[in-house]
């Protein structure tokens, strides 16, 4: 009888231990499953926190008809290479008056990115890169964002700027932002400023006839579409110089 009782006690003890181990294993597995999405969130936010750690940007002259941004005042999704990391589908605004890139936070706030950490960004099918004077561009050119409108051998850049001016209309002060673009073409190891048809042709003296012809054949009027004309002329020159 004593042997039977001892055996029964040992069976109960073993069964309880096995159950406890199974329960602990299940609890541990449940914790791991629960921790997995948290881990994913932490990894994702650790990257995004690097992007959204700038100071808040306040839209000035918000009620004016004209604005300080590139192309339009509404958010456009784009790509930004920031501090060595690429971020896609980011709502952004490019303030070309201050030469600063603004993105929209998850909570709707406007966040100003640290300019020195913005390597490049793409918005509205335009590729802007931050270039440093004396390093990436000529020493006398201004450090900042340049629109790479042609990426061939004779790389062509546009420095897009706006100035803020004021006028009085019906006793009210109205701010407006006239835009001015500066064009640069890379040739013979440095960038050359071009603005007129004459200055662009003088950059390629051996191919003036061909460049005039390509504008004529494509019905491009230099004064009416300066940017398209310059890009077409530079691209044509690169093709002829091969």
C-alpha cells in the first residue's frame, strides 16, 4: 500500500512539473510573439526619429496669393536622402526663399530638416542636390540646393531662388515672391554660368550651327522656354562630342 501511495505521489509530482514547464514555455512564446511587432515598431521609429527630429517650421505669409515655395504651396510626396538614409513617399515643401526643405510630421506639424544633413531630394520629378562651394561646385558659387536638370557629361544645374518684396494695395501690405533662376553648365572641369542664347552658344563654339538647328527643328524659343532650350542644346552637344 505504501509503495502504491509513493508511486501515485511521484506521478502527480511529475505531471505537475511537466504542466508547469509547458505553461512557462507557452507564456514565453506568447511574450516573444507580443514583443515582435514592438521590436519592428522600435526599429522603424528609430530610423524615422532621425528624420523627424528637426525644429518646427511656421508657414509665413500664408494668406498671400504668392508664396515662398517651389512650384506650389501644397504637399507633394517625394524622396529624401537624409543623413545617409533614404526615405520615400515623404510629404514635403521646398522653401526656395530660405533654401530649406520642410516635411510633414505624422501629427500634421511642419518639420524643418537640418539642411547640412540633406544630401538630395526628389520632388515633382526634379532632383535637387546639396552642393558645396569649392568642393562640388566653383568656389564663387553659393552652397545650397541645385536642381540637376541634365545629368550627362556636361551636367547642367539650376539654382532656383525667390526674393521677398512688398507692395501696398488698398492700404494693405502685400508680400510677393518673384522667382529667378541661375543656370550652370559643366565644361572643361568647372561650371559656366549661362543665361542667354548667345552665352550658351559661346560655350560650344564648334557646334553653333547644329545647336541652332536643333532648337529650330524642335520649335523651341529660347526666351519663352529658356530651361528647355539650354538642356536641349547641352544634350545635343554631348551627343555630337562623343
